[in-house]
């Protein structure tokens, strides 16, 4: 359209301005040393899973090597990964947590 003033061309936005945020999966990886109960606790504490869901995810990771803890926007996913990695390190477990774009 035309903006203020005669003969002043102005580009107007046609699309809505809002964009869906990219989503990221947070994954945990299996290892041979982290206790099963510790992984269940991580899923309860940082991913708001109940004991049944946490146990199911932990066993899936134990049997398949990797599993999904949740799907979040970038900043939330980054925070979860850091929290889990710090917590595992504090307890001297080698548990690995990563994020990937959906
Ligand atoms: N494999 C581990 C064990 O046998 C348990 C485990 C499950 C470790 C899930 C990590 O993300 C993991 N103690």
C-alpha cells in the first residue's frame, strides 16, 4: 500500500507476523553404568514424568539405546540438557542427554 505522503511507496506485510517456534527433542542415551533408578529419578525431576512413564522411558532407552524425554522450544530444551548433564556429573554418572531439531 501507500504510506504517508503523496507518492511515497511503502511495503506492507501480507503474511501474519507470528511464526511457530522450532521444536527440539530432548533425548537420553543408554550407557552401561548409570543406575536405572537414577535415570527414573532424572525423568521425574526434570521432565515431570510420573514413575510409570519414567520407568517405561528408562527401559526403552536401556533396550534401544536412545529415547525421547520430551519436546520443547530451543531455550527450554537447552536448559533441560544442561540440568541433566550437571546433575549426572554431580553424581558421577556418565548419563548423556542431547537435543535434536524435530
Ligand atoms: N543401562 C543402564 C544399566 O543397565 C541403565 C540406563 C538406562 C542407563 C537408561 C542410561 O539412559 C539410560 N544400569
